[in-house]
């Protein structure tokens, strides 16, 4: 019940296209859902985050869509660029206890020029 | 404004040895969490420190221990190293505890290789 399941494992998108990464969870105590971007040799960098009382949040080319009833959320990258090529992780934090991030397995995104 | 800094960046040890990794949190942050990231996997929570105490622990053996200092910096100690401990060790800092929506900021990690 502590898991966050992420798909796909890898994704190839053409430059200018839309990249979509999906995550699902079971634990209803999760109430904060951040996305992290990680480049090789670097630590994860916080990209965008959402609370379950909001169905969508947009920051620039990045949008999170959240479906509370289905316990699913997704990241959309509009007008994908080669510089977006990285590994993306969804995560969840429970409202109970410490600020423990539970990560998905990651999606390796490649944007072809 | 310095972000989260970790040292060393790389470390090579042999089985059975002990290692200490260090972390300085982002300015203004008082909470430090440690994560282990195996190759091709998402980070796994090891433990969190706040007010110099371990607040929560993940599913890691007692060989993994930590400490937080009065200036909020932290150390991760691993004893009796195993080959399976080879990973990227990440430190994340945030402000306060009990607030799930406090952003956690990561350092670039320490790459630990066990021979």
C-alpha cells in the first residue's frame, strides 16, 4: 500500500510533441504528489507538485493532472525539447508521520530532435 | 543561496569497511532525510532527522545510522559494508516536520562503490 506505480519505464517523443507519464497509488493517506527530474550524475530536482484537492496544476510547459477517485496522476510535458531528456520520478508523501517521499520506479524520457 | 551540498562525491570501499557521508542542508532548512538510489531505481527512504533526533526510519538495517548536528548538517554512517550497499546516497532537506507539502530539495549525492 506504500507503493507508487509509474509507467512507462521509458518513453521516446519527437521534439515538439507531448510527453505523458502516469502514476498510480493505493494509500489514501498520501496528500502531496511531487514530480522530480533527474539528469545523469545529478540529484533529483523538484519540478512541480500538487495536492489532491486540485485536479490540475500548470507551470510553464509542465502540467500535472490528478484524478483523486482513481488514485492516479500524470505529468504532461508540452512542446517537449531535447533538453527535457532526463529521468522523471513521481512521488507521494503521506499526511501521517515524517515527510517521507515514496518514489515511483522512474521514466527515462528521450526527446528526439 | 547555497543548495544542499554533499561530500564526498565519490567513494570506493571494500566489503566490511565503514563509511561516513556528509550533508549540509539548504539555507533555512532544518530537516534532513537520507535516501538510497540503486542504479535504474527510484530513491528509497532511509531515515529523517529533525532537532537532532531520528524521526522516521525506512526498511534499512541497523548498519545504517545517522546523526544531525546543531547547525542542521547531517551524517550517514554505514557499517560492515556489503556489495549491495553500492548506490547513490542522496540527502534531501526541507523545513519543519508534520507538513507533507514542504518541498524537499536534494543534493547531487555521494556515489558509493563497494569492491
